[in-house]
C-alpha cells in the first residue's frame, strides 16, 4: 500500500481507474485527506491502482498534481501500479471510477470476495452522473471536474466505511 497505509488498519480502500495516473490517485489523495481529518488514519488503509499497464511506474499526471495542489491535496510520491488479483484479499472496499474498469474488476472477482466492489460515484448520488470521466486527454477544467466529483463521493464513502468500522466483528 502507498504511504499512509498501515498493516494494522481495520479496513482498506482501493480506488481503481485505467492507468493509475489521474483519477484513482486523485481519489486516493482526497479520501486520505478526509480520513486524516476524521482521525481515522490508523483504521483505514488507502491505495489506488490501474486495471491496465499503460503507465506502470509513472508518477501521477502533472495536471492532476497541479489541480489537486490548488485545493490542498497532495498526490504524494507514488508510481502507477496495476491492479493485482491479491488486491481482492488486501482490500475490503474496491471502487472503480467507471463502468469499463468495474467490468474488468468483476471478471477477476473471486467467488469468495465478500468486500464491496462497485462504482465510486455510487457514494455521491447527488452528482447526477455514474462515472468519473477520464481527464487524460483534456484540459485543466477536466481535472477540476474530476476533483469536484471525487470530493462529492469521498464524504459518502467515508460515512459508509465508518459504519462498518463501528460494527462488531462477525465471526
């Protein structure tokens, strides 16, 4: 897991897009900031990945870094990584940025996975759109739109994750 993750966390959240250089690291940074403000960094591990190997080892897109920085988010020193089958064991929450990536993850999903696998924007129904659009070929305003949507969904996701932290462990 990237910086800030912990082996002792009660749960782990993974954000997934295609190349892991725009949307998913942005969601990771925004959610990490929310978790920190809530005082839950020791309870929730956070990471991001891509379904494809297009940008493996690359840092986040400089436009994503710049737009996030304007809002006080740090995308950190990280390199793009590809989603691995083992992520189903490491993460209880796996959130896709769009249907394309969700479909890819669903084909890999093991039968025994009991965590949450779904669309990130399901946690922001007021956003009025189901997917976080890929800003890669776009302009600064497209990266701002991603930030708007991610900020909207991060609060709803945090509340859902917090509820599961408060539940007694089922054995």
